[in-house]
C-alpha cells in the first residue's frame, strides 16, 4: 500500500519534525527510539489497527478508565545476558524484569476488564501470554530492596547466621580493647575511627608500641596512629571468609534463578516489545491531544476532504510565538481531481500544499491529524512530492535537471491511487518552453487519474486548468489595500501574482514599475489585471459574507436563549398544571367519600354504603379505561382488538377515497383557473412602473424602461435587464 512513499517525500514534508514532537511525549528511552522509526504503514489492516489504538488511548483521557501506568526500564541488555547459558544477572536487573512482567500483566487484566471501551487494545493484549511465573519466581528469591532473601537456600541462611555471630564477637572484642586502651590513657581524644570499612583505635603516636594489633595508618600530622586491635583481627579474617562464602552462594542462587527464568526469555522480549508499542501509541495520543487532532473517516471512495485543517508544525511554532494560524478546507474528488493554486509569493501556497501532504502521510503512519471530525480521506498507495529546487552540487544537477529527473520518476509511478504535490510547477527553465512541458506533464497526470495539488505562476497552466473538466483553479486570497496575505484558500478562480503591486509596496520606484509594465505583453497585463480585480471583488464579498454569518450566529444564539427560557417557563407551567389537576382530583375524591360517610352516619346503612361505593368505583374505572384503554392480554381479546382495528381501517380508507375524489375535482378547477391566469399574463402588455419579479426569483422590482421585448428593472440599489418572457406580474402600475 504505502510502500511507494519514499524517504524524499517524508523529508520534503518535514515528517521527522512531527516525529520529534511525538517523541517528546514518550515515557521511556526505548519508546523515543521507536518513534523515530515510524514510517507509513504498508498493510491497511495494520494501519487501521494502529489508528484505532491511538484513538482509543486519546478517548481514555476523557474517561474515568484511563490506561494504567506502562512505564518500564531498559532491560534489553539484561535479557540478552540472561539468554546466555550458565550466566546470571544482578539482583536489581532481576527486579526490573519482575516489574516489567507485573506491568504487562496489569495491562492485560485492565484491557480485559474494559474490553468494550478498548476493543483494539484488548485484541492486542490477548496476543501476549498472561503469566505470573516470572514475577513469582524472582520475588521468591529477591526482596523489594534488591537483597537475596535469607531463605533462598539453607546454606545462605546458615552463612548469614554465622556472619551475624562473628559481627557480634568483633563488636564485643573491639569494645573490650577500646575500654582497656582508654583506661590506660593510650588513646587520643577521638578514641576510634573507621579505616577501610574497619573500626580502629585512634592511638597517640607515643603509645603505639603499648597497644597490640595491626597498624593500618596514621593522621596527616603523625600524632595519631590507627591500630586494629589484635583481639578483633582473628574474628575479622573469619568474617571476610564468611562474606566471600556469602557472595559465592548468592552467585550460585542467582545462576539457579536465571536457569529457571531462561525459558521465558522470548516472553520477556515480547513484554518489552508490547510496552514499547504502548509507549509510542500513548505518545501519539498525547500529541494528538496537544494539537487537537482526530481520526477522520477513512472511506473506500477515492476522496480527500480536510475541513479546518492546519499544519501541525506551523501551529506549534505559532502557538509558541502567540500568533494566530488560519485553517484551510480543501477537497479532492473524482470531479475535482487536481487543484492548481496560484497567487503571489509568501501568500501561503506552499504551506497549503505541505499541509495536505503532511496530514496524509501522518495518517498513513498511524498518527491522528488536526482536522474537523467531519473530515474524510482515502489511503493512497503512493504520495509523490516535488518541493524546493534541490540543486545538487555533488551530482552536478541544476534545478531544472533535478526537476526533470523527478518528473520522470513521477510519470513512472503515477496511477489512479497516487497523490502528487508539486510546488512551483514548471519553473527552472524558459517560461514558454518550460510551461509547455509542464502542460504535457499535467495532462499525463490527469489522464492517469492521479489526485494532486500544484502551485504555479504560469498563466498557461491556469488556462489549462480551466479547460480540463476535473482540474480546478484556486488562489490564496490577498488584501488588495494592505497587500498582505490572508492565508485563505479560494477554490474556483486563478490568482493574480500581484507582481507590480507587491513591488510598489516594497519601495520600487513607480517610474521603474511603469517601464516594466510597458515591456510586458498588453494581453498578459490585462489578464493579470482582470484576475486581480476578480480577487478584490471576491475578498469584498467574502468580508460581507463573514460579517453576515457572524450576525446570523449571534441572532441564532439569542434565539436559542429565548427558546430555552420559553421551554423552562413551559415546563414550569406544565408542572403547575399537573399539580393543579392532581389537587382538583384529590378534592373531588375527598368530597365524594365525605358524601358517602355523611349518608352512612345519617342512615347507618352499611349495605347501602358498600353498594354506592362499589358502583362509584366501577364508574371511575370506566372513565380511566376510556382515557387509557388496557392492552389485550388473552388470545380472544387480541382477536377482538384486531377485528375492531380492521373495521376502523376500512372506515379510514373509505373516507380517504371520498377525499381524493374531491381533491381531483378541486385540482381540475384550479388547473382551468391557472390556464386562464397564464393566458391573461401572456397577453398582458407591461407598462413602466409595473411591479414585477423574474420567474423563480423572490425579489420584486419596478419597470424603469421598456425597449421592445427587453425591460430594465429597478431594485432600488441596482438595476438589471431581462426579456419580457422571463417576467411575472406582481402589481399593475396605478
């Protein structure tokens, strides 16, 4: 699929800068390295899977069920050493492996629990084996601080017990020697210190021969000598032997643990790959959140519709500089196959071109893009770009030679599943000759049904775009007064280069500009002037349209507020009405029951009371069933209901038939009247000051002038001419 998106295309579109921005959101070094390896994904199935992973991670930011921590240490080297027969690794490396195993198991459990919210993540996690074996085996041997546990082996337990005993003896013997030497006045004021991790007596130099033991050093002044007491030396040697035995036993235990874990090396490597993938997906999702990116609809129909799209690199740069960025909306489809963008330099043509290309490449690399969520696109097999002059000193290629080489490559690769983007198409050679060749290239791309966008200043390409059915001109709008670019793309009209206007704004003397104008062909100046005039008119109308749209939105907001308030009032009134009806009903029931009770108290006739009450209850039930009839429950009731419904349908059909007959008669009468009115209108001779409207129009105007079969209609702010046969009389002149 995307196998033909070359490294040059990615370079032209500055894809590496996007990867740099994505990598800033990674939580691991391995994740960052993996991000820089991202490229367009070949298989559509894999691409859709990656896009859905990023989308699911992004939606989790707004959910209570956020993806758990997936941070991990780089244990690749440790795993490689672990794979070597009869080798072992340090305890902290084992703990990192255990933590990695625990992290993956937690993720697998999480995605299984919330598989409805994370279906793609659940599917991905099911490819990884869930087992606590690695974590359990390591935790049996090594505690959380990284020490091998005493019960890792009986030998280690005994050695550590002996070490503790010897430490006790060393402490006791040193204390005894310290007390004796101190009592004899052989020690300096500091009494003791530590040399080479060993407690020593701080003996005054004059008494050094009076204290038995091993001399381990002296102070800088030479007034103090450091002596390890003789009594502790034998215990120290025993202690050193035990420490050595402890280390040997720990190595033996770690080798055994490595032997136990070694069969799981491939699984641990899968864990690392899984966590790296989750990290890159998370980085893409965080980047998408930063730039307000979404997953647009990807359709089988060959079509690009990017609504309110913006260039992510430019957006980030402008945000840092607190500048506004103008979004673009652009569409390519079967009827608008190629767009030719023209207009002045620095107007935003290249940015528009790069925006479309970069967003398409980002999406095909599994990265969400900053567009409106109603956007849609298609997955192209090939994306070809020719942006910048790319002069090659090393290959001794001129701009034009390089571009011709590029065109040869384009012609070979171009097909109906290609998106091509060419900046400054046709430049680098004689305008007439280069322009003619550019026309032929454009026709070839058109005939191969490739989709594309090109930018150009060549008039012949603008003309060709008008002549080819599915090729459209477009321009970047320019403020005709300030001669500042508006960075808004307008489809349907070629753009003026504003060559002389921009030159004048940049301080070129008017006399020189006039001389230049005289040297240009008259028709060329007229064409450029006409295009410029059309653009100015378009800008004026666009401003009016924007203003009206804003007023409309404000009016709609006001109307919505009023409707909301009205609805609240209606809801309150409805509530009061229900409460009032309920209270009336309760009063009515209360009065009736009170009536029964008063009669009973007067007559003391219980039988009459029961009879009257039951009769009243039956009447109330009948009223209730009339308002809310019971649904038939038994088979007989359902059958009876069907018969009643059938009769009602027959009556309705009969009435409908009678009504239709009457409608036909009325239509005949109206048709006769319409023919009569039309005849009168056709025979009517229009006069000045008659109020008329053009057929299929709503605007009413007054006839100012009649010239044979043509009339001039005055609408107040403007006049128009049309034929008498297009008119419809509204009101005759007095």
